């Protein structure tokens, strides 16, 4: 169980702070909820029922620097196979993002980064759907890893790429 003031990762939302644990009647039933606030914005509040295993499974502790470095070394050089069908690829990539598994997101980021480089060599760009997913991966990685490494978000992507390429 998490506590107030814990910093956690919540699925594809990224780093959040648990600001409170409250009892509320949101769906006609009084339940206990974690109140999460994403650290990147003050405009959003997320209520996660404490007794909902599916939603609380999306919450995980922010890794330590040691865990972070170990994870990056495990995925070094990994890329996903490129799915030629745009719809299948989009579904597969969204599944990875929604899953919230940071290792898989790093591999997805590396895959899209490599594809972007290949296409730019030919004077082309990523398709719009792939570009959106690439930006979402970047946002998640910057949010999570800047809090682990105590670096500005603008430095994170180059650190990640240096470690996984």
C-alpha cells in the first residue's frame, strides 16, 4: 500500500504524487481513493480506488538510480519488429503505452527513434500516428527519468539513447 506524499508512476500518466487518501462516494458506493496529482501539471487529479486491483496494479514505485541503470542495460540494443500494417502497428504501440511497462516503453522509443533516423536519411518522416506515439514515449521517459536522475527533462532523451543504442 502506498502512502500520502509517495511519488509513484501511474500507467501512461507518468510520475504522480499521492496527495491524499480519501473516502468518497463517486459511483454511489463509499470507497477509499488514492488522490494522485501528476507532477508535470497542476490541472489534473486522478482518483484511484484503493480496492481496485486492476487500477492499483498500474501504480508502481519510482525506481532507484540503480534499478534504472539495470533496466537500461537489459534493453540495450533491443528493438521491436516493425509491423508494416499501420493499424496493427498503432494498436500494438498503444498497448505498450497503456501497459505502462517502462522497459517496453524504452524499447518502443528506441524502435521509433531508429525508424525516424532511417526515414530522415531518405528525406521522409514518421507517419503522424507513429509521431504521436514517439512524442508520448518521450514525454513519459522524460517525466519518469528526470525525477530518478535529478536532471532537467531536456537532458533525458540523450541519456536514454546513449544507454540503449
